[in-house]
C-alpha cells in the first residue's frame, strides 16, 4: 500500500501519534478528551509501552490526504 488511491503517486509511510486513543467516531464527544467508543466507532490506534497511541498512516503530499490502515497487520 504505497500508492495513493486518489492520484497514484507514492505515499510516505509514517504514523499519527496522540496522547489519547485514536478512533473514528460518527460524532465528536464534547465531554471527554478520549473518544467515546461504541459499536459504531472504530478504534484505530495501538498503544506503546509508554502509553503513546499511534497508528500507521500514509501521507500523500500531492493530494494533502492521509490514509490510515486500521487492520493491525504488523
Ligand atoms: Zn494523492
């Protein structure tokens, strides 16, 4: 998965890093910093032993898009 599905150019592999868990949610929680997880939401991040949350992400500098693979294949 190195080619941008939008324009076909090479994507840069990296990570999105956060102090909290990262999740795709249908609605932003305004009461808590952590995303509220329910059956509609998708947890994206893994956690390192230092409680740093991260997920692999691919960057297309041409399209200004970030692609996240949350399949957890390592
Ligand atoms: Zn692109």
